[in-house]
């Protein structure tokens, strides 16, 4: 974290600070900026990210980790109103979260089935090798 100007009260982060903290590349952060997901200010050529940008990045990475597209993540984040109750954002997040949970549960069931089939196949192959000895 870096304090760039003496009069600035809010903590700011340079691009390298966030990249290191979250284990992403500088290019990734620039890409998120190009897509409108992050909106850093600039001091000359230096990108300065606020605590809000940091929180947005955390949400972006969480969304990606659970399978949301960047477009879906952006829609949910953009609904945030710093001066409101954010009911709309919460309802959309809940709806999308529940839908994604169903998708992930289906994927888990499919993976579990594949693992069971592979375990049976491996067992048969082991038995065949034992018989051949």
C-alpha cells in the first residue's frame, strides 16, 4: 500500500501491490481496467487503486473462481449503490448465485460419476495385470 500524496486520506495501492497481494499479473489488472471492472485514478503514468477498487478486485476473482463470466460479474458489481440499500444488487447476486450453485452441483455429480467409472476401470486393469503375472 502506498500513500501518494500528503493530502490524500484514502489508502491507495499501486498496480504491483494488488497484483502481488491477489496473485494476478499486471496484465490481468490492466485487462480488468479495459473491461471497466476496475477504475483506477492516475498520478502521471502510475495507476492508483482505492480500497473500493481492491474490494471490486476481490469480488471479480471470487466470481471467476465460482464460474461467473466477467460480464456477469460486472453487471452485479455495477448495481452497487454506495448511498442505497442495494436490494437490486443483492437480489441479482442471490439469483445468479443460486443458478451457479445448481450448475456446479451438476458438474460435481458428473465428475463423481467419471471418477467412479475410472476407479472401476483401474481395478479391472490391475486385476488383468495380476492374472498375467
